[in-house]
C-alpha cells in the first residue's frame, strides 16, 4: 500500500479542510512541536482504512466542527483506490470505497473516473477494504509502524519471554482463545460425566431395594382388603340411620308447618289488636278537637281580616322598592367616582414617593458607575500579561520534553553500562566479553574505570536534568496558577462590564421617570385632591338622587307597621288548617265509632282460633322429640365411615406408590444402560479435547508456526544487517538449549539471539550502543516484512515514530543512517520528529504547526 493523497477536515486537531500530497517525495520527516498534530496525520490514515485510531467515537471530531471527514487515496498492486470515511456529530459513520478506472500508468487519479466498490453495509465494505489490502488494523500497525519505544521490544526481552512477544507480533493469540474454548468445552463434558456418575450411583441404590419393595407391596395389598370389608359394613349402618332420619324429617316438616300456621294466626291477632288501638285513639282525638271548635273558628275569622290589611301594605311596599331601586345606581355611581378618584390619588402619591426615592438613589448610582469604571480599567491592565505568560509556558514545556527524553535515553545507557560492568567483573577466561581483546588484569581495570567514568558522567547529567525538570514543573505549575487567576479575572471583567452597562441603564431610566413626573404627574395630583375635598364630581348623578329622595318622602310608607301586620298574619296562619280539621272531624266521627265495634267482635273470634292451634302444635312437637331420641348419632357414624374411607384412600395411595416403585425398576435398568453408553461417548470426547488443548497450547501449533517463521525472520534480518554492518555482523536464533543438569537428555525451550561479528559469536545481551541499535532495527524490520508476507501483502510503507529525542547525538545519527540504507526497499518512508536540528537530514519534510484555526502543515521538498 503506497499513500498518494490525504484529505481531512474536522478530524482531531485539524479543523479546516487540508490536503497532503505524498507523490513528490519517497522519504520525508513529519516535524513540529509536541501536540501540534503530527501523529493525527497517521491516525487519519488508519481511521480512513480501518475505522480505528487513538479513539473510535465522536472524540475524533474537532470541538469546533460538526463532522470528521477523511479521504485517503493509495496505490496497491497497480491499482489506485480511494476510501472516504465521515462521522457527523450525533449520527452514524459513512464509508465509501472506490477504484480508479483503468490501470495506473494510463490514468490520473484526479481526472479519472472513480468506480464504487462500496458494499450494502459498512461492515461488508470494511471487510472488502481489508480483503483488498490483505491486512487488518493490528497487522497494519505492527508491520508498517515503528512506534516509539517498541523497536527493541522483541530483543530486549529475556529468552523465555521472546517467544511470547513473537507470538503477539505474528498474531497467534487466537490459538490461546482456541485453547480456552476447548478447555471450557472439556470442563463442561467432565461436569456432565460427573452428573452421570451421580445418577448411576442413585440407580444402583434403588435397584438394590427390589426385594424389600415387592414384600412391602404384598403387605399393603392384604391390609387394603381388610379395610375395604370394614368400610362396607359401616356404609350399611350409615344408610340405615339415614332412612330413619328421613321419616323423622317428614314429621319435622309437619311440625314446622303447624308452627308457621300458628305464627301467622298470632300475627293476625296482633294486627287486629293494633288496629283496634289505633282507631280508638283516632275516635278520642276527634272528640277532643270538636271540644275547641268555637275558639278555632274565631281565630280563623281574625286571620282573614289580617290577610286583607297585609295585601294593602304589600302594594305600598312595592312602590317603595321601585324608588329604592332607582336610588341604588345613582349611589353606586357616586361611590364609584369617589373610589376612582381616591385610587388615582393613592397611585399618584405612591409615584411621588417613588420619584423622591429615585432622586436619592441617583447619586448612589453615579458613585457606583465611577467605581466600576476604575475596577474595569484595573482588570484590563492585568489581562494584558496573558500573551507573555503563554510564551513563557510554551518555552518551559518544550525544554521539559527535551530533558525528559534525554533522561530516558540516559537511563537506558546507564542500565546497559551497569550490565556490561557486571559482565566484565564476573567474566572468566582469556577474552574480554566487552570488546573481545585478551582479558588481562590491567585491561579489566582500565575498561572498568572507563565504563564507570562514562556511567558517572551520564549519572551527573541525569541528576542535573532531573533537578531542572523539577524546577520546570514548578515553574509550569506557577504559570498555570497565574492562568487560572487570569481566567477568573476574565470572568470578572465580563461581569464588571455587564454591571456597568446595567448601572448606566438604571440611571437613564431614573432620569426619564423623574422628568415625566414633574411634567404630568405632579399637576394631576393637585387636580384630584381638589375634586375630593370639594365634592365636585358626578354632578348629574347627585341631581337625580335629590329628585328621587323627594318623591320617596311623599309616599308615606311605614315599614314598622308593615312588619307588625306580617308577623301577626304568620302567627294566625295555622287557624286555616285547624278550621279545616274541625270540619273533617265532624264528618268522620260516626264511621270511626262503627269500625271500633266491628274490630272488637273480630278480635274475640281470632283469640279462640289461636288457642286451638297452640294445643295441636305442642302435641306434634312432643312426638318429634321422642322419635329423635330413639335413633343413633348420624354424625358420629359418618365420621367413622369417613375415617375408614381416609384410611382406605391413604392405603390405596401407598399401594400405588409401592407398585410405582416396583414398576420403575425396569425403567431404571434401561436408563442405566443408556447412561453408561452416554458416559463412554463423553469420555472419548474428553480425551479428544485434551489432545486439542495440547495442540492449541504454546508448545503446540503456535510453537510450530514460530519455528516456521523464525528462519524467514532470521534470513531477512541477516540481509538487512549485512547492509547495516557492511557485512561484519549476522544473527542466529536458537530455540532449544541443553539444561545445566547434564543428566537430563531433553532440551529446554528458549529463544536466544546469537551475534556473529569480527570478534566471534556472542549473545545479544553483550552488545550496546550502535551495534545493538542496528541489530534491533534489522530484526524489527524483518518481523514487519514477514508479518506482511504471512497476510499475502507487500510492505511498501514504513512509518517510524521512534522518538529521536530519546537518542543521544550518535544514536540519532545511527537511526538516520539505518533509514537511508533501507530506503530503497520501500515506496514511502515517514519519520516523525520534533527536533529542529534533524529536519535537514531528510530530503523532504512536512512541517506541522498549531494555529488559532487548528493544526495545519506545509510540505518542503
């Protein structure tokens, strides 16, 4: 895959649309300060191709943009492709995949026709991109990207860990997933075998109880026969008692019928007695009423006279109320006008008081405006220091980053020096393990002295840098605290400016309100007070009210006399109903006296009939009581029958259970045979899964794949190392070594790296500085090429983000030399650095900088 063009907008730190053309150069460095947006260019490539970068969600969208958009054009296998991916804020990702019409040599990607390769869904389109490239995201970054601090990740591990790192780089982790899934399935099968063993044990326990179960069944069946006979005898006894009770029931019905007849007769007798008493009371009442007939008739005549007088007063009162109704609107009109003037007066007085208060507060507002203007000027003066603080903070951060990177390199160098000193001190033999020269006492002492001096010099630099780092951190912290103070001042500035505007607005409003009152309100207040004091308002209503009052006085209506007549008429109003009652009593007295005589005759006859019915009822009830005492207790007999039935039912259930337990033995024998067959099948599957676990383990298929890949890696690394060392060095991987215990015949699994040079064969750990770097670079590049080949792809792009700041001057020069030696092996090489002194080491550079509109860059060839 060879990059040709990259267009992006709204992506991470890149807000505005910008385009990067890769065609003018084959090797270039991407330079700029930390945080300028260098790595964001590489993130844009991986996000366009695979939908992955340092983030995968809306965090990729620039804070000032509505969407992240990337278009990436690249060449692969004589074809030109373009991927367009966009992520609008709050929506789903959009993905398009296109190919340029025709072959590379006959078309220009800007002017040609693009044919869509986009599938029905984004998932299918992504799969087609990865199928075209023959790479997924993990393989792409492991193969093409030399990330900071990871170039020597493989070589710096101990021999036992190198296989794990190699397995990770080659993407063999899925074999561990296979092993875990197989082990999980094997454990599930073992659990099922355990369950089957428990079931078989339970079946054997039940089969051992066959003879006791059959004997138990015989005993229960014999007991059931005895209970059935007893239950039948008790049923016959209960049926006999029920027949006797049926006869008694018919006699009881006769008793109840007689009792009901007697009750009805007594009720009729009681009703006659009550009716007789009622009519006697009515007769006495009528006689008493007729005794007061003369007084009642006199009161009735007086009431009729009062009715005529009251009707006369009502006619006069109606005319009086009509005059009163005429007065009410006029009175309400006067009161309303007075209330309106009083309300207007009250409002004007409040407005006058308010204006007086506003005049007093105007001076206070003017003083507040002056104070606010002074404070605002003071804050603006302090905020003018922000630009100077920003420049100071950026300079401190850049120096902090440089010193931190240098200390990381110094720490690595000191650890290597320490290892070399310890190796030299422990070395025994004729050759020096450091340089290969004869190992004499003088050579050992001088070499140790030189190494310790070099270590002391690096340690002094490391400690000085560390102290300066602490000072820079404190300085940055102080500047940030000042920034926080300025942020508070900015907020206070906005608040003060807003408050000043508000004060000016208030003062202007008070001045307008005062002028309006003096021109209009004060004059109107005097007019209202004059009208209220003199009563000069609603003059027409006052004239009409005077005329109505004069006519009302001429009417001569006496309300007290009217009320007295009304009260007396109310007192005598019952005279009419009493008069009607007297007339009714005179007509009804004789019929009532005839009805009383008839009721007394009927009452005597009914009393005789009730006495005869009582004698008959008592005789039949006594006969029923005697019959009930002669028969046995049915409830007790039924309870005994119920108990026998319960025992029989219980025993029937026990017999059924016993029969079930005997019958289930044949089923258990069949189930036992099936479980044993299932267990044998499961044991065979468990054995196969254990075999698969061993095959999927690190000593199985992954080990074989590593064994196959190592010769390729070794061969390719030696080709590169031959060029990097001018034919003086080569490497060899050892995957098995003998144990220290000479009695053991087997070999120990390992992954040691042996280096051959002009001095002989030594382990990788004996090298440092430039030689170790060339070895690291050759092995890492070989790993990348083998990884790409395993996926069926060619490695045409190399991105190195190795961090030149972590190298000393010699280390930086070695990295540049190594890149130049392998540049012909790649179509494009991109190197990321933030060091200005390295820009001229490459034929082209992409300078990235951060502006107010976000990140931008320019290509300098």
